[in-house]
């Protein structure tokens, strides 16, 4: 019908033109009319976003030699998923510098500069620098990290980062960008729980207004937040109110981290909140999770944006415990140091079952979110009545390419 309508308009325009020509004296013979084809509407603009959690390769920590030997192969298990992404996010929970530690605290994280390339070689290109370890090597370490990111950024492999700066204003800057070959404009903000004014604070009262301003200038606002209680699988009511406020202000996506374990995923008011992505690749040997009965699972979140709107949301289950096996029934999966392991079968089902349980415990008054397991991945549907929550997914959206506040005291962690 559209092509007939356009053709009718073209015919009407041609008849009018001929009538005007006939009224002129001694008209020249009209040229043969050319057939005009209706312009095809532009193809859908689809952007696949993958999100991992905390990354750290602290000097002198457990398994440092293993990490140096493997490099980008630390991410071998998830590289096929990263290859599907237009944007691949991670939280850099460390400065990358030759500078020595400039703080005195129980857990200090400083990483050698060459280790950042492991992430970019694996496909990561969207980074938060804002967290409680951003200043562990002082201002020199911060400046070195920013200079390193700048030197690695190029037209062929563009990088985007936010959350720190050599001035307070620079730290709070919103980064605007359009992924290569796409039309959708993004705004990216990174916020953290660090007391330095060179790290954008997640607790600043002006955060909602800054999100609102960013939303007025971009199609999609992504907010990264380093906040929450460590080794707890359910966010506090204060955290839920904070992140709901971010979405209400205009953010479409919130990627949160800091608890070092995964928390639930919620579709809210047209947006999505990953309350904690957990550790992704972290060279620690911590067992502090046992104190709270937590589990060192991880996930690779996925959000597919189509024409500036969220099209689908999902998560791939990972195992990120460096020292203890994952046991499900008679099956045992051995740990691999700082290597996120993509889970399948009984292991995937167990982690996804727990993730859904924690998601349904999110203290929210918003309409419930629907969850379903599809091909060893979690599909997070739009808000739906509880009866729909267990319905099978129509298609495995996360596995494809997308066609289908109260302040918590910052704590340090190994």
C-alpha cells in the first residue's frame, strides 16, 4: 500500500507539472518522464551491548603469573559473545600505572599498564573508571590510566571511558558517542564510591539532573554505578530507590557493580537495571563471601537496543570463583584463575535459578519482571504479572545478536 500511495503522489505531481507547461507559449516537447522509485526506509539500527563486572589484576596478588601468561585468553570462554557486541562494558577496578601505591589501607589494587590491553584485545571498549580503587596510586596513577586509554583509542577500535578526570569537572563529564556504523547516539556516565573529587560520586545530589540533561541530548543514557553492600545478593531498598531514580530521570540502562557477587536484574519504567554484575576477571583468592553465605557467580549481561529503545534483555551465567569448584549434584566444575567460565547444562541452570530467586527478592513496588531460561541464558522480559514469569521464551534473545539515596560506606575488597 505504501508504494501505491507514493506512486499516486508522483502521478499527481507529474500531471500538475504538465498542465503548467501546457499553459506556456510555444512549449518544447516534454521530456519522457522518468520512473521514480520510492526510497526504502532505513534498516533498523540495532546495537548489542554486553556488560561484565569488576576487573582487576593487582600487582603482587594471587595468580598474577597466571594472568600475565594468559593475557587476553583469560576471556576465551566469553569471546564469542563479546564478538557479537557493538559495545562491551567492564569496570576497571584498578589504575593501570607504573606508579607505586599512594594510600594506606588493607586492600590496595594497582595494575601494570600492559594488562589493560588484555581487555581491549578481548573486545571490551566501554569502561568505568569510577570506584573505590580509582585513587590507589594517587593522582599520578589516575593520570597514567587516562593517558593509556587515550593512547589506545583510535578510529579503527574506538574506546569510551568515564568517571575520573584530572579535575572535578572532567571527572563528572558525560561521554557522548555513536557506535561505529550506527545511528543511535549514546550518553555514558560512570559514578563511584570514592571520596576523591577526581572520581565522579554516585552520591552527588545533582546526578538525576545530569542524567536528565544527558537524556535530552542522546537517544540512550547508560549509567555505570559502583555502589552497594559487598557479598550480598539482594540490593537494599535505598539502592533500589537510587537506581529507580536514575531511570526516572532518563537513563535507559544501569550497570551496577561493587558487591563482587551478582544481584538481580529488573525491567523498570522502560529501562533495565543490573543491580550487580559481580566479578568478571579478578585475581584474588578471597573467601570473604562465606561470611555472608554468598556465591561467587558472575554474569555477562546483554541489552539489545533497536532504534533507540530497549528491544531485549538477558544474561549469560558465568563462574568467577578462583579457588573453589562449582558443584551441582554429581557434577563438578573446577575453578580457573581470573577466567570467567561460561556455564551450560546443570551449572547454567543452577546459577540462573539462583539469579531469578534473587531478582524476585528485589525490594521494589514496581510491577514484577518476567524471567525465563532459554538455551542456558536468562531472558528478562518486560514487566508482567507473576503468572507470565515462568512462561517459556519465544526466542533466545540474549543468545542472538538482537534481532529478535542513602550512602553506603565504601569498603575495600580483595
